[in-house]
């Protein structure tokens, strides 16, 4: 026995091949339902079914832009035809450098221009490929025409579409002739039972043992789950989350307020790893009174200060920046943390990425010691992140004394550095008016997540592989 939809699909088929999209349109049913029904009919041997992959080139966003405005070589040729000659540097102000480079090469090979001493000279008008863009848009372009644009970066993209075709076979014809849908009850309703119509008809069969495919439902990203867990654990330990995060900060907050000398190698290293903002000269995002106190402290202890450096705008390179900001309003005793992204220029590999998430924390209190700091770090790394073990090594940071580097044991990668920590120096705290010990640390959350999730490549945290995310 066949189902109601199977009957409808079977009746709509002929001995000629019919596409899935055509069937779906004729029946007024969604394609996925029709395709599933075709699969059932094919399994029952009532139809022939085949699959074809159709490949078509379509315009990208850049291709659409060139369709509207014209290819860069055409627009450059238009300018040259009017002005007769132009400096290459003037073209680079009007067009992207790659566009200028390609266009001049194309026009030179076509005999449209000469290039003499950095100057482009018009010779004659030549045909460009703008008409092919229109043909691609209208799906009229030939293979030879498409080949002329395939080599152009970012103009065309290949789109693959699977299409299914079906036709009824002899078995299907036989079932269709013998089957009478009027004698079958497909819907088990109260009216059917009350009316007694079921006494004269057959009920359609349902296979309750049929295995239904697992639904591909969405789920929360495991890395985000870990961040939420971390937040919950810190809050349960009495910490309060800071709410002062921003991506762009001044050099003052990122380094100067942390007592890092402006001419110190550590400052140079940080600047070399830092992303600077183009077209911004300075940023003033700090209180004037604190600025003066920090400046006096630098001159007193480091004998150097440059107002220009302090106001340089950069992408925040560590979350200790926000721990410094929090000191302006921190309570004693108090516990604070922040989990957010920082940015540093780096070579991307299994352990490094140009943006990463840090967990920064500070604890203020009268009787705190270095041992208290190590205890907090061990609690987070072992009990929260699930590391096998933790090691501490003496270190140097310009804003903490004593200081420590923290390593955690990863099952596959071995010992990996996960944090830097220490007690804020008194010289750093004086401008903020704080006279109690302040424990401070900055942790690399991605590396803790690698331990927690059991992965050995940091890039997997940012994967777009849906199957991997659903594992």
C-alpha cells in the first residue's frame, strides 16, 4: 500500500523524466517532502530516480559592483580617453592598487595604453569584458566567455546545485492502476471512527518500527558553554564581573597606567605586537587627575614621559587594562574579573591566534599574600578547567612584584603557558590611592578551553565545521 502523498507523486509522474522542482511546483508541496517521497517510491521499485549536479558561475558582490559601475579597466580607459594621460599614483588614489595593477596590465597587452616614467598614456579604445558580466547575470554566458573572467580574483564564484529527476516505471504504472485512494483511510480522526466509514475501507499502514533520522537541531557552542561555566564558577567564588570593556583604548590605559615605562623594552614589544588604528591621531579616554598622577610617577621613577605616546589609540592587547580601570571604583575588600577579547599581531598556529580571550582578575584585601594568589589560580585551572596539574615559575612583569608564570598540563600538548600573575606594585597603585595588596592575573581562556574540551589545536575553537561543532 502506498501513502497519500506517494499516490499524488506517482500520479504526477510520466515516462518522461521530471525534475524535483517541477514536481514540487505542480503538486504545491515543499521540495523536501517531495524528495523524501521519491526516495520511498524508489525504494519500493515504483519509479526510476537519478541525481545530477548542476554547476553555474554567478557574480560575487564584487562582480555585482563591477556590473553596476563598470570593470576598473573600463573606468580607467574612460578617464584616459578624456585626459589622454595620467600619473599612476593619481590612479591609485581613485582605485584599489590591485585593480590598477591588473587594469594597466590588461590595457597594455591590448595595445590601449603606453606606460612611460610612471605616466599612463592613452593610445586607443579597446573592448573590455563588461558585457560578459551582464551575460553571467542573465545566465547567457558561454564557457569561453566565462573563462575570460575566471582568472579575475573575486568576480565569479562557482555554485553547485543538486537536482533530482524521476519517472514512473512499469511497476509504478501497475500499482497506480490497481490502487483506489477512495478506499483507503489515511487520517485516523474521531469523525472517521464515529461515522463507521472505516468498516467499508482499509486503513493505511504505519510502520512504527521505522527508524527516523536524528534531527539536525542547533546547539550551544561548546566554547561558549565553557565561558559561561567559568563565569558561574567565578561568581560562586564571590567575584563581580567588570563592565568596562571596550576594543579601542589609549596607550595610557593599556600600558602607562600599569607602570610600564614608555621607553622600556616591554613597552616596545607590546607596541610591536599591537594593532594601531588608521586615520586616528589620538584618544583621550582617561580622567585628567589620574593622568597627571601617573605621569608624575613615571617621571619620578623612570625619568621619561611622552604625552603623544600616552594618547596613541590601539586595539586592547591585554585585559589587565580593564583591571587598571576597575581600580578607580574598586572596593576593599573586593574581587573582580573580566572575560573578553584582546588583539595581538602573531603567527597563527595550533597555540596562537591574532585575537584571543583573556580572563583577568584582581582581588583587593588587607591581609592578602602571594600564597593566596597561587591558591586562586590553582582553583580555577584545576577545578574549573580540568587541567591534570599546574606549575608556577618566577617571572617579571613591570606592574607586579613578585610575579609568576603559570603552566597547565594538557593531555596531548604537555605543559602549556596559560597565565601570568603577581601582586600589583605599590608604585603602580599610588596614583589610584590604593594602599592594600592587590592580587592580579591574566589567563589565556582559549588555552584553558583546549584543556577543558580536550582539543589540541586552538583554531578548532573558531571552526565553521558544523559536524565538528555537533560532535
